[in-house]
C-alpha cells in the first residue's frame, strides 16, 4: 500500500482516531524526518513508508488504555499484544502483508525487547529486511533524550519514581542518575545515520543540563 494513496490516508486516519498521546505524535514526526533523510542517503534501500508511519503511530498500542478505543473486549484474542495491532489494522482495511509487517515491527521496537536479545534486532534490520524497524526505534529513542527527554524524565519519575527507589523515597537527583543509567546510552543504540546525528546533539543537551544541575546543587552541599 502506497503511503501517498487515498486508501492509505483513510486507513491512517482510522488508526489515528484513538491514538492521542503527544509522545506518539512526536515519534511519528521524527520517524518521517528520519525516513526522508535515509531515503536520500540510501536510494537503493527499499523503505516502506506506509509501514514506518503506521508502526510509529502504533508502537505503544499494547498499552491497555487504548483497548476501549479500539473496541477490544477483555478476554478476546485481539487483546494479545503480539497480534493486537495486526487485528486492528485488518479490521480497518489493511492488507494482511501490511498488517503483519507493522505488527512485527511494533513488537520489537522497545528498549527492553532489544536489551533481551540485541542480536535478534540487528539481524531483523540487517539481514531480514525490516529496515523500517531501525527508523521507528530511532524515532522512539530520540524522544527520550534532549530537552523533551529531560522533561519526560522528571515528569515520569516525579509521578512514579518512588517505586524505583530502594527506600521508596524519590529525590530529583534520581532523574540525573537516570541520565547515566539509560538515557546517554541511547545514542550508541541508534540504527540510522540520521538517528545517530540527531542523538549526538540531543545527548549533548543531556550532558550540558547535567553539568548545570551539578553546578547548582553543589552550592547547597554542606548546608547548613
């Protein structure tokens, strides 16, 4: 399915109706930017724009908050996160090939999934032809770093961070620790040249912010 066709636009519109999270929209915009740049850099590589756009839109669809919007009944086989996206796309007119490919990619986008089996992810992209996976992964991870990433980190950990602390007490310094524990490592996990360059810039912003943080917090050390 051509991502410029009326058929695709209708399908994308239907799927967009129940995906309202701002993170998803940012990832979609980043994925489009990366896709365009990579197509120019590698004109002989066959990227499926429809797959990239749908996978970016639906990469978080396993979240239970979307189930009621998708009219998925509890206990239904459509609730299975390994087939949920495929079922939703087929129900809205996608071809079986498109639905299957998008499902495969969204099932392998996450940071946790890659950490469990990085060799599998690399094989999928380099050998199995799922080049769109690299584009969507990079877009998702770029949204976790830079200025937006800093805001997301403090917001998320401020809300639920105590669950991740040994003593159950969250401090703002925990966010800075998270920079080093995970966020600055994302640059080295980028799959595309475009993603790597964008990640380099955003990681530098993390490091600059962390330096400012340490400078300002050092003024309070030893007081009173």
